[in-house]
C-alpha cells in the first residue's frame, strides 16, 4: 500500500525534546489512544526528569491487578518512556494505571505517583 501498510496506518518517529523547565519528576503521563477501541493496542507514555526507576501497575475498576510494567533509567535528564499496552483480552470498562517514579537525584522529590484513567471500548 502506498504511504503506509495494508491497514492504512503510518508511524512517524520524531526527535522530540521538552522545552518545559519543569522541576517535577513526572512532567506528563498518559495513554494514547484513549479510549482504546477496535484494535486493542495502545501506548502508555511517561515523560520524566532525572528519574531512576518507573513502575506502572494497571488495575480494573474493582481494584483487581491486571498488568505491570517497569523500567530502570541509567541516564540523567529528560526521558520519554513508552510501553505497548495490549487490551485485546480485557473487557470493556475503565482501568487505572498507577505510575510510580523514583529519583536518584536528591535535589528533586524522592518519588512521584500519578494515576492515568484508561477506557476500553469493544
């Protein structure tokens, strides 16, 4: 297929950097696309500043554990971390991703927690 694959989807890789002078450990955390619809595949993105370790636990609306992602970061400064979130085996509903970020930099807060709300529609 011209300019894409057979499903007419395209992927672009950009050299992206933040111009926000943010002292927070987590500048942004989100899931896209949200809501997750037909293809059941999404990305969870966490943008951090001087983070050392990222742990994401996903729960359903009843509080039952669904999936865990984690990553150790060895370089300092602004980082973008992404995970593929496969929702193909999940029921329709609302899910919550608890993002826990820890820092080795003592000038920043030791840790930061964020919640991402994710909707799955089938």
